[in-house]
C-alpha cells in the first residue's frame, strides 16, 4: 500500500515581510504592522485576506498511514522556525513518496508552502519531480491538478467547481466525524497574539484527523476499500487517537459518535 500523508497548515500574517514590503518603521510592533496591512487590503479588495505569499506558516500537522501504522503529529515544536517546519514537510515526501491528501491544499496550503519554501531556500526536490529523473512522475506528480499523487478532496468532490465547494467542518460532521473543535482558521492570528501556539497546533492536528477520516469514506465510495477494510481503518484511527494524551484528543473522541 502506498503511504498516505494528510497535511494541513495554519498561518499568520508575515509581520516581518509586511514591514519590509510596506516600508514601515522598525519600531512599529508586529500587531500594528499587520493592522496597517489588513487595513490597506480591505481598502483595495473589500477583504482583509492577505495574498498567500504574505502568510507565515506557524503549524504543519500530518496524518501518516504507512505499513501497519497510523499516526498524527505536528512538525517540529513550538520553538521551531518556519523554515524548519517546511523543510521537515518536504523531507517527509522525500522519505516516503506518499500520496498527499488535503482539503483545499491546491488553493491554499501548497501555494503557501511553495512561496515560503522559496523564501527560505528549502530543498523540495522529490516534491518538484516532474518526470526528468523519475518517469513515473511525468504526468502523475504533486503539481498536476487532475491526478491523485496530490488529492485535494475539496476540489475533487466539487468537480473543480468553486461554487460547489463544501467546508471540511460541515462535511466531516455530516459523515459522523467530530469536525472542527474550539477554533477555526479565522481565529488563528488572535490566538497567536495571545501566546496560544499550542492550541493552534492542537487544532491543526484535529483538522488532519478529520480530513483523513473523510478520505477513508471517499476510498469506500470509490470501491478502493471494502466495507470490512474501511471498518478496520476506522478502528485503527479510533485506537490510535484514543491512546494519545491531550485535551484536544479527549474532546475529539467525545465528539466522534459511534456509527449507526
């Protein structure tokens, strides 16, 4: 079985980069720099959502299914730099050559990782393989939108029609999975300013767990998992997560109602 790696990132505004781009004084606080940038963005577009290259990655969580094991974790620790986290993500692809799975990864997570990886000079040679050294990657590579080496579940389920996109939280709950707990992406910057990086990392982990569960249901629908195999995979996830310490996992398991 090819390893699968579900991933999700959380981001905050890149205050240092914005300070340079907007030529703001060095003495201005990060929060004030971001406020200026958001104000200008609202004036320009009516929205304060910054361009993707102006986001800074503050957490990357993964769910790896490989061999007989399943695990969920967040790359690095609370003191890890953005460059270190991004390099670890690409190192995982180098090690496993997995199928990578996301929810809106093509529209957000991967472009952010591209830009930020470029800024930091990370090495992502396996990820960027397009068939020059490995012919199996000529068409089916991580960049090609319409192949499965990167499966953006949101896009595939919506038939690449943005009007048909569904939120992960809603779809996970409709499938009987826990959905988002305690936070959403729009609250990450405020949580970061309040020093709640651990809460952000915990939230990111539950997002990849939800995505992995939706992926399993997708594999069942496609016929790539039999009902018995699907039940075994669900049991593995339950057993694994039940063994993890942490209030976020306790809440996740309480919210995950048994199948009927």
